[in-house]
C-alpha cells in the first residue's frame, strides 16, 4: 500500500488519472493530508457494473420476473374478496 504524504496531496489531485491507473493495476493508494490518511483508492470488485453501482445483488442473473407480474389486478384480487 502506498501513501501520498502531505506534500503529495496537491499532486494527488492533479495526477488522479495516474493514480487510477495504479489502482486498476491492483495497487491500493492511500492519500493523506497533513500526514493523516484521509482516503484510500481501491479497485472495484468484479461484481460491480461499469458505473460502480451493484445491480440487483449476487444472483441477479438467476432472478426472472414473469411478465404478468406487472399486469393490473382484478378488483376482487385487490379487495381480497
């Protein structure tokens, strides 16, 4: 794990693209301000989408919703009669 010290904080802001390349290569990068770690850049897990948002959990591909799920219900089904 590499730490960017306080003197490199501004450098980290200007070289974010290069830091992201290091993270994509498997390296964790810690950014510090005034000698105190404030952030850690780590690669996303393989289960994440390109946007970084996890979509539907681990078994998303196994869940199928019947098209009739969205069909309107009859009045007696809504009222429970």
